[in-house]
């Protein structure tokens, strides 16, 4: 990993679960080096829009080819590099989604569930915040709200949330099963580091849930 890549996938999500009618709590700039997000002080290590965009492009490319651990590592600096509420919510939601599949590759259904819940909450926040921002911006300019990273220009968040709900329901059912049935036997092949991270964190056979590509908005 480079020095810019910090943190680990699988950090537990905060309390609560964003469902229908969820009201976003936007991020606000606080003291130097910190941003208040979802009522908590989060790291803010400012990066230019150009650098963040490059990191997001790498992260989304890694996500698209199933390199979940690498996607998390690439996207995290971009998340910490912004103080924009919608941008942070979108990136942290995708980071959590990637982390869920890291845990799926490791054979850890509980980790999948925790991170899918976190992804659901953050992506719902992003959708709500972006919709509010677009409405406010449209009142001033027909061009609408700006998107320095470009990701929100094509990701279909409502469809993505439906997909997250589907995978979460599946893993909830797995977590309700006896542990041996949910985790399974040791995997025959060790997944690559870019997919599952350190080998020492493997639990067993991969958790069987469908992959979730990032859906594109209708043309």
C-alpha cells in the first residue's frame, strides 16, 4: 500500500439503518483536520478535486473488476480528502459496499451484514443530499449541482439501493443460520490480496451473495 492508503475495510457502521423516509444528516466543516459527519468527527485530509477524481477513477475501476480490497484502499483517500457532504456520503457508501464484498470473500457473513447496513445508510444519505442540492442549484442555474468527481453523474443511486437491500436480505438469512452452515468449510483457493486483503483474516468459504455492479443512470 502507498502512504495515502490508510484504514481497513470492515470498520463497524454507526447505529441505525437507513430505510424509506430516512433524512440525511449532512457533513459540516469543523476544526482543522476533522469534518462532522453523521454526528461524528471524521478525518479530513484535503485533496484537490483533480487528485480525488483520479483516486475515484482507480477505485471504481477496481470495484468493477471485483478487486474489493483495492477499491476500498483507493477510494478512502478521496473520501477523506473532501469536506462536501454529498461527495463524502457517496464515497463512504461505495467504500462500505466494497468492504462488504471483502468480508464475503473472507467467509465472514456478519462482516458482510455490518458493511451492507453501513453502505445502505450512507448511500441513502448521498441520494437525499444530492437531490436537495440539485433542487437548490436548479433554482439558480439550469446546469444544476456541480459534481467535481463525476461519479454521481452516472451512478443510479435508487437502483443501487434496491440492490443493496436485496443483498442485505440474503445475508440476513445466512446470519440466521447456524454458524457452520453460514460460514462453510475452508476455501479451496485463497482469494488474491486485491480482493480480500491479508490472508490471515480469511474465515472459510466465500459468502454466497450475488455481486452488485454499480448501475448506470438511464440515458
